[in-house]
């Protein structure tokens, strides 16, 4: 027996039906309440890049602790860069999402790609894009989730302009990459 995945394609070998997707309005309201709880309890919003950067500092300190301590960027975090709320938020989001996907029977390990592109090429582009986005997020002082969720919730002009540019950039880029996804 097979069941349909979120994109409507059958997944062979599966014997249970995936749980239905949540209503996006309910999910959005819960995300908003999570942001509100974060602002009220921590005095700070949501984001991910700060946690990932601190994991990088920790990993580098295993190899070159003196270099990390002397770094203007990583050194400011002290000897235990993992002692920060965004690290715990990042870990919780990762494992919470994984557990949710497993419980909803929506785990399907594969490389999402169009017919015109190989898996190796797709993974290479994803790695390059991820590294560039992560680096840019640290230069900008935060990631898109921090800008969109936290800055947008506070109606910060820069965050609203940023989100407009993200959507415009996405539409502009779609013109150039859509042929890779056509069958």
C-alpha cells in the first residue's frame, strides 16, 4: 500500500497514511504565541543563526581554542558559547520538527529536485546557498526568521522592507531556476 506525501506524489513501500497537514492559520497563531512567550520570558525574539554560529564557535574551540578566544567575534562569547538561549531554541526547533515529522509519518529521505537536475548538482547548490545565507545572516546580525518574525511582529520598518525584498527576490529568482523543476 502507498500513501500520498505532502506534494501529492505516492511514496512506495509505506503502509500507513500520513497525518493531515495543520491548518496554516492555526499554525501561524501558535507560532505567534510562541514568539510572544519568548518576548515575555526572555525579553528577546526568535531566530536561528545565533545558535548555529555558537555551535561553530564550540566546534572550532575543539581544534583551535586559542584562536577562538582571541577572535573578536567568537571570543566575546567566553569559554562556553553554547550557554545561550538561541542554542537551546535551535536544538528544540530541530528535534521538535523531526519528532513532529516522524509522528505525522511525513519522513521521506530523498533529494527534492527537478527532472532537469542531478541529485549531486542539487545538493551542491543547496550547500553553497546554505553557506552563503548563513554567512550573510551573521553579517546582518540575524537570520530571516529573526527579521520576519521578531522584527515584523514589532513592525520595524527595516524588517518590513527586508521581507518585501525577500519576496521580490524570490519571485525574480524563480524566473531563472524554474526550468530546473519542469518535468
